[in-house]
C-alpha cells in the first residue's frame, strides 16, 4: 500500500535555524529582507514569540519552508512565508498557516495580519485561499527610529 504521509514535517523555528532560514528567504522572490532580518533581531523575535514561528523540513531534516509568526498581545502577524520551489503545491504553505493561526487562537488572538508587496499577486492569491481578505480601507505607513538611521 502506498504511503500517503507527506514527505515533510513542521516544527518550531529555533535560533539555530537562522542560517538556513535566512538563505531560503534570500533565495525567495516576494520575501523582502532588510537589517531587521539579521540574526540578532530575528533571535529577539523568536524569544518574544516562543514556539510560534515554524519551519518545514524534508525527510532529511533540511529546511524547505519557513514563516515568522508572532503577536503583540492583540493582533497576530505572519511574515516571510516561504516554501522552496521544489516543495510547493504539496500543502506545506497551508499547514504552516493553519498551525500558526491555531497557535494564535490558542493564545486568545482574534485576528491575524499579513503584509504583502503590492505586486506579489501570487502571494495574494495564496493568502486569499487561506481565508485572508484585503483591507481596502487600510494602508501601511512606516518610518525609521533613531536606531534605524
Ligand atoms: C505562496 C507559497 C508560500 C505557497 O506555498 P505552497 O506550499 O506551494 O502552498 P500550498 O501547497 O500549501 O497551497 C495551499 C493552497 O493555496 C493554493 N495556492 C498556492 N499558491 C497559490 C497562488 N499563487 N494563488 C492561488 N492559490 C494558491 C493551493 O492551490 C492550495 O489550495 P488548496 O489547499 O485549497 O487545494 C509559495 O508559493 C511561496 O513560497 N511563494 C514565494 C514567497 C512569497 O511570495 N511569500 C509570501 C510573502 S507575503
């Protein structure tokens, strides 16, 4: 009988995953990186949101997907969702999303946001499929702090 189990597994992201995760993000168009994605702020994010960010690994333990997940006490955020091209279309993006949303719900978080580059129509299609809807009445504004200048 054929083995119907997926050839990937999902587990929490740890600080030790940083190099592999960062390499995946760098190789993934649609994921925008800046100095906030360097090792120290990423480790701080993981410490502030324990257990919520996830990686997907193949049968040899190689990282083939990643997503940052956190919340600020009220809103949840998913960032830098990436699945390696060879692993796409097998339900890994959905599993990462659903596990993150379940964990946020378990912590009493009512809503989750995702920021998408305006020209990333493929990602928008994926997020719609995951049940996310655009907020036409909102836009993102941003500036640097003194630490970012
Ligand atoms: C978007 C991405 C994460 C999807 O990962 P994936 O593992 O291929 O997705 P899944 O196989 O879990 O697909 C889940 C569902 O979304 C659908 N889907 C996947 N990509 C889609 C797309 N571009 N448009 C519409 N639907 C899509 C699938 O058909 C599937 O539907 P179903 O479960 O109802 O049958 C992956 O393509 C990726 O890494 N893209 C580049 C990085 C990126 O742009 N990230 C977003 C940053 S905001």
